[in-house]
C-alpha cells in the first residue's frame, strides 16, 4: 500500500518526466521561438524600455530555474533505470566481471583502476587475430593464454614418434 508521501513523489516524478519530454519537443521550441520573436517585435511599441527588457529576462530566468530541477529529476530516474539494466546484464553473464555491478558507487580513483584493467584488456585484444574474442577483467590473462595455446596447437601438426 502506498503512503501519501509516496504518492506525492510519484506524482512529481510523472510531472517531471512529462514536462522534460514536452520541453524537448519541436512544438515547445517553436513556441519559445515565437515568444522571443513577439517580444522582439514589440520592442518599438514599448520604446525598448527597461520594463520591456525585464519582462523577457525575468520570464526566461524563472523558466530556466524551474526547468533545471524538473529535467534533472527526470534524468536521475532515467540514469538509475539504465544503471539497473546494465547491472542486470553484467550480473547475468557468466563471463562478466561482477566487480562492475554498481560501479557508479565507486570512487573516481577506484574507477581509474578499473579503467587501467580495461586498457590492459584492450591491449590483449589487439594482439588477437579476431575482434570477436573478448575477456572479462578477472579472466583476461587466463583466457588469453588458453586461446594462445589453442591456436598454437591448431597450427602445429601433430608429431608422432617413429
């Protein structure tokens, strides 16, 4: 059962998502453009007064201020959904490194360490004959050596003793 607080949060999330999508639409851009054009055309009628300038400055500042929070709320939700989907993919693949699940919670220094592993992994992959070969961080060396041994065996004919 949802509490009253959860319903408010859900309503705000829905509102933020709806407004963010609407703000990024073609009709929203055209509307904003037409408002600016109408404001510019009205300049001579108001003698380009300070009040005339204040109208557009105040209006755009208020809209920008509010939109920052709405768009960020919608972006946070989308980002979390993407992270959860990626975590599921990493966790469900037996060859993936589980150290990548919830990597966004790591410090920047920890992420740099993981990046160095991937740079090393990339160097190993460049040595491969095919771009289809891949490794997880935890198994990169082991799988690379195993593939090397397999390729070497397949290239060398079997020698039998006479």
